[in-house]
C-alpha cells in the first residue's frame, strides 16, 4: 500500500519558519523525483518545488524561490520542505507528490497569520 504522510504544518506569524516532512512508503522512494504542491483556500493546486531522485537537482516556483528549500533523505524515505520568511499568502494546504502513480498525500495545513 502506497502512503505519503505529510506533517509539520501549523500556525505561524509572518516572517516565521516551518519544516514540513513527507514520509513515504509503498514504492521505491529513491527512484523517483518528488515535488511539493499547495492549495490555498478557493484556489487551484499550485506546484511550488521539485527535487530529482538523487536530490542533486531542485527547482522552485518564483513565488517561493529564495524562501523555501526542498530536500530529501533517501535512507529515511522522507521528503522535506523548509519554509522561511513566511507570508500570509503562503497560507495553504501543502502536499507532497510523486512516485509511479504520481501519488499525493493527505496534506498538512500551513497558516500564516499575526
């Protein structure tokens, strides 16, 4: 059974930081590129970052470039997203996505508010 379980979300003030994690099981994590996507209230799904299977190549949407950092630990089958300098417009449900079936987890909520 494939599982992608995100965690680490929460309520944070503008300018704050969070670290999201995505624990993966059910497929060979190290063989697939992975990505993070998010969905803000009333909006569609937005791709924000991707990482190659080996972790040596990363890409970011302009909206998060310079503030967010994607990484992975293939030994732990875990994907990460470090969120710094958070803005109110970063409020969204964050999902990890990837694998042979382009799976997506259940998401973790990030709320940026003073």
